[in-house]
């Protein structure tokens, strides 16, 4: 299924997006990798080596793993669509 069809859904349910009390917590590196059709290792490498090649991410204080907000990922993907 093309990535654009995921935006027609109410949520990123196939990717196991994490919600708490109805609020989005974010996509993990594994979930982002699945969405972008790359390996989890590629995401981890790009976070360290070339973070500008990924959608903007956040790091929660006290946590090691970055998270991606779905709206930021959607905007980043739309900005990379060839017209």
C-alpha cells in the first residue's frame, strides 16, 4: 500500500502508534523504519550521522530512544513528494 494511503486513515494503527489518554506519544524508530521501508539500523545510523535526512524527532529527557510525532512525519513526507 502506498504511504499516502496511510494519511487517509484516522490513525497509524498498522504501525502501533502509541497513545496515552487519547494523546499521541509518537512513532518509534522501528515504526518509522517500517513506514519509510528502510531498516531499523538505517534509522538509528541516520539519527546519529545525518539527522537532517529524517523527519524531525524529539528525545524525552531520561530516555535514550528518539520519537517522531506523526504530524511531523506526515509533513516531512509530503515535502518530499515529487510533483
